[in-house]
């Protein structure tokens, strides 16, 4: 099929005119590619926080457990009830209590200034003794949600 000279598809004049607007299509394409790269790499960057975790020895299998209070002072000293106790003795004492009451629960009261490593040592001793239920005792912060409010 041949085109005739007077056809609207064939013109002797050029239809090209100068554009005065910026062509944003390439800019949008580049921005979408950059956005895609950012969305893929961002989760990997967030997982790069390095933390040295405290180490404990392996724990024994847990048995169902009923209620003793273990307290840890800011200097790291442990107490069973009101009496000071070392961690090996704590483990032996809890094993003996578990023999009497298999539903034993240990409540851990640790000062806010106790190093995390010391708390994990106490928790590991409790766990090695076979205590299945370990709860943490905390205090309500004044003015927080759920805390009782005074009279006005």
C-alpha cells in the first residue's frame, strides 16, 4: 500500500516544535527504581544491631510448678525470702521445695539497677532447679495508665 503525496500522513512540513515543559517520565522511572531498591535493602540495615548477650549454662527440662520470692539487690546479692543465698544453694533449695510442692512458682524481685547478666544468672538457676513458672514483680509507675490515681 503506497502513500499519496496529499495524504494526511505524509507532510512536506515538519511537525516538530520546541517543547517548553520538562519531561518528567524519566525522573519518575528513576525515582521508582530507587524506591524499590530502598524498600528491599532497608530491612537488612535494621538487623545489623550488634549486642553481646550474657551467657548461661544449659537449663534442665521444666516441670510444672507453687510460690517463693527470690530478690536481687542492686549489688547483685540474691535472697530467698528474707535470707541471703548463693546461686548453687538456691538451686538445691528450689529442687527440695519442688519435691514437696510440684506446682511451685518463683517470683523474681530484682532492683532496677541490677545488671542484666546477674538477672539471667538467677533466672538460669531457677530454671535448672526445674521451676516451670517464673514471674517478675514490678511496681506501678506514678501517672501511667492502669495505676491507681489519688483523690482530687
